[in-house]
């Protein structure tokens, strides 16, 4: 099951990369791609998978890990907000609804812009590599 969720996340990540790197979002193309992926997983795969709540949770976990696995951008409040979709992704996939994926992409772009706003200030001062410091990243 993990492989299938990873496969879906891979396709979805490719979709987002191709769609948003061009800078011209095309929701109809996104919906069509999700329809094709869902069809392949349910009917065209050598071992068809049921798109249900378990599948949804797996896709959710892999997708979030895939787009911000190092926890650089999303805040805990973002993840908490996204959690409401954890068991709804199967229904959204079946309906070719890209609400969750659009929300996460927009939030990621917003957080990246936010980070750009303060890393310049951090880099203005030279680093002191003789100073012993610690940083805690992640959960």
C-alpha cells in the first residue's frame, strides 16, 4: 500500500512541478491527470488498489513528507489545518477535486516567500564558526 501511495504522490508532485513551474495553472489539466491516476490505480494496475480512507491517509502522509520533508516551510498550524483533509483525499481524488493540493501548494509558496523575507537579514552578519551553537529542526 505504501508503494501505491508513493506512486500517487510521485505523479502528483510531478503534476505540481510541471503545472506551477510554467506559472500558468490549469485546473482542468490537473483534474484530468488525477482522473487518469485514479483509474490506473483502481482498474489498470496489476494489483488494483482501493481508494479509501486508508489510502487517503497514506497519500496525505507521503505528500506532506514529499513537499516539506525537512520541515523548512510549513508551520505546525499549517499541518493542523491540512489534517482535516487526511481522510478526505480519497473522496477528492474520486471527484477529481484538487482543493487540498491547491491549498498546500499555495501555502507552500506563501511560506517560501515568508522565508525569503527574513533569510537576507540573517545572512547580513558573518557567521562565527568558533561559537558553539545548537539548532533543533523538526518535531
